[in-house]
């Protein structure tokens, strides 16, 4: 099959929805330790990592040396290949060092959301049985004293607890709390003894927990090959070079930052900048101007927070930002028309992936969120050199290299181009499975008649004849009205074209006659002027010719307007929109009316 990018270049029209990403860049058969060693060998003196809030700046040689030392400390603490090392921390030098050192010796970096409750942490420990647990004493304004107290009381010989204390280096923290790291360890253990960079690229590098909105949280296993191949594809599409300086606003505990921040930067010998341990708009703005960042990764609400900050113009006027990724939710028209130009980014990419939603309420951005875990990070990404989001912000682009995508119906039959159906993804990004959960793995990872493994994403999408993807919703959110399948995303996209509507969320509720009826929740622009809210009757007139009649919402609810109508869309602690809750609200409002 020709690649989607090749089809894009040649104008070839596809009749079905089977598309392959390009073969280049090719898969790099290496582990995370080898990747770091190569970068250090090429550019030993180049700045690799800047943690502005910690006042630390490390060259590639310094980062490599420090990670080798941490690896020796881990081995001395009893960590061996295949062991899980659990980490709960904010964006910091210590986080980066642990990620690289743990992976380099063949252990599995098992990351926890910094906002996890004590119960959630204990549940994760019970499942993963880690050899070492690293917990920051503070992440943002959140103090972890209670969590640490509980862990210290329940500590057993099965795992060691290391507290990452503010102001202490990672090695000092290990020596202080691990209790098994002798001072002369550097002389006692060589790199050969630690097994540095001997990990099998096809084996596990990382375990991340899914958000759990469709059931209990699951621990997804991602390999070195999964994450490195994805990082290479992202960097290639964004045209990363060793001169780039990457501002990482998103938290490191999920794949967006691990892949697009840490691994992509190392792959292309770029510089990674961590403005703060959790997102703070002012710190990110200062990082952009002081470090003269050329790339920035953030979710829409982070970009909005930066643009709305009173000091924004002062810092953004430097105009050094050339590209970056915005991902995690649909882009509203207000974002495209106001945020992108004011950020002074020459070309911004918009992406889709099953990436973990950060379950932390980011400082000044409580509703920021991303995707899931099972596909490493980004699957679809617009090409910023070809696509201007100001003109087209609905498509999330074409598939990245080393991936294959397909759209199917309920019977797993491949659909023609232009049809909405469930997205299946295959290739180098596909996760290894869920830890100790073969039943869930078998439901998500399926094998076709040709022996190819696909991941059922649960997302409904539409692929055009050239492989450009538009997200239309979730399979479980599809509305069935009078025998017709209605995709909420189709209606939401049309509604958001209305001049006074910023965000629309559509759900289906039970209906005696039609099975289900369509209900829309509307968020209008904050500055509505004298026109006020759109009238539902006017909206239905406006929708004529834009939407098929059977897709017309039966009810419109304007957020914050009317008794019982919420002021904002309901989201879980991670910030993910809860359509099931929105359905309950719609059922109640409809019954009361």
C-alpha cells in the first residue's frame, strides 16, 4: 500500500481507509541508553537539559555521566532488568535522569500521576510490585507528606522508598533514603557490571496507567522501540535539528512529554527546557524568552493561559518559536483565531494519539487533558510546513512513519474513504499489552487474517482519500436514532462554525419514538456583546443546509444559563470530558422540562 504522505504528494485518490505511514525515518534498533550515548558522542558539550526552576543546566556529556552514575546506584540498590521502578514526581532533572537510567539497565520505568491518591498509589504498588519507589516530597503546591508517611509505615523488604527532596540531587536522595549506596560505588561497579545500554529494544521501557474513564485503570506496557520510533517520527515531521530548543510545558509523567520532549530532543540532539515542575504560565513565558525556545509543546488551555497572561507580549515578542505541537482536545475557533497568532508561532502542528490524560490539575489550567496510552504517543500529526491551522484546524493530519491505520465498522469490515468508523492502528507504536491483564489486552490488541496486530482505539474517525484524519468521537458515545448512526463530532464541528459558539458537546439520550435523541450543550464566547445567546430556533434555521435533519439537536442547553444547567462541561479529575455525566444531566433536564 502506498503511504498517506506519498498519496498526499502525488494526489493519489484512495477508495478505502487502509493507509500506511511512510517508511522513513526507519526504525532505530536501539534502547534508550544507546540513544543517550549516541547523542553524547556527537555533541558532548551541547546543552541537553535546562531545568529553570531548579537552576540546573546539563550538557549531553554531563547528562550521560550523571545517568551512568544513577544506574550504578540503582544496581547497588538491588534493581535488575525487568524490575519495576515506580516514580511520582514533577518535571525535574531527577525525573529525566531516572527515566534514562532505569531504562538503560533494562528495568521498567513505572510512572505515576503526581495527583494520585494514597489509595491509588497503594493499588499500583500491589499490582506492579516495584523494587524501588521514588516519590517527590512536593509537586507544585501539593505536599506529599501524608502519602510518604503512609508508605513509610507500610514499607516492607519487598521495595525501597526513596524521597526526592527539594534541593538534593538524585544520588544524594538515593544515598539518604535508599540506604544501600556506598560512597565508593563508582569504583566498585563498571558499566559492564550495570548492564548499561544492554536492554532489548523490543522489551518494556515504561509502564503507564490509563485514565480509567471506561473502566478500571490498566497498566499499559510500552517498549523502547515503541517510544523511540514514535519520537523519531514526531521529530522528523517537525523538522527537529540540533539547534532546536524545546520548551516542554506538559508534565513528564505522560507520553506527550516523554516522547515529544525527552526522547525526541535526545534523538535529534536538541535542548530540552523545563520551565517549572508543574505548568505555570509565567514560568513558561519566561523560559521562551530567556532560552529563546524554538519549539513548544502544550495543550490548548496551556496556550490560552500563556496568551492571557499580562506579561505575554513582553516575552513572546522575541518571536523565536518556529513550531510545536498542540494536542489533547478539539481546537475551538477562538483558539485558532486568537491564541495561535498571539503566541507568534510560525507553524504549529495538531496531533492525535492515545496518550495518558494528565490526572493533575495543572497550575492555572484545571481542564487541560490529553488522550490514552496504548499507541505510545502521537499517531496522526499535521505537517506544519504544509498545513496552516488558521485555515484548517479540524483535521489532525496524516499517520506518522512506521504506522498503519484503518477505519472499520462494527463487523470489522474496512470502510470506504469519507466514512466514519472505529480507528484501528498497527505498526511500531502498538503497545506490548496490559500488565497482568491478558483479558483486557486481548480485547484491545486484535490480530487479522494476515497475522497483523491492530489496536482497537475506541475512537471514531473519518479518513479522506489522502489519509487526512478527522476525529468524530468515541464508539461508546455514538448516537443511534431511528436506525441511523450519528457521530457527535460531526454535529459539534458544524455547531462550532457558528459565529457565537466557541465549544459544543453533543450527547444522545433515550427517546421512546426514535430510540435516542440528540442534545447539545453550548459554550458561547465570553464576550457576547449585546446580541446575547443564540436562540434555539435561530440555530435550527442556521443548521439547515449545514447538517442533515436527523442530526439536528432536539434540545440546546447553554452552559451557565438556566436552572440546573452546569456553568462548565463536566470533567473527571484528569480533565477529560465526561459524556456519561453529560448524558445524565441531559436526561434530568429533559425530564424536568
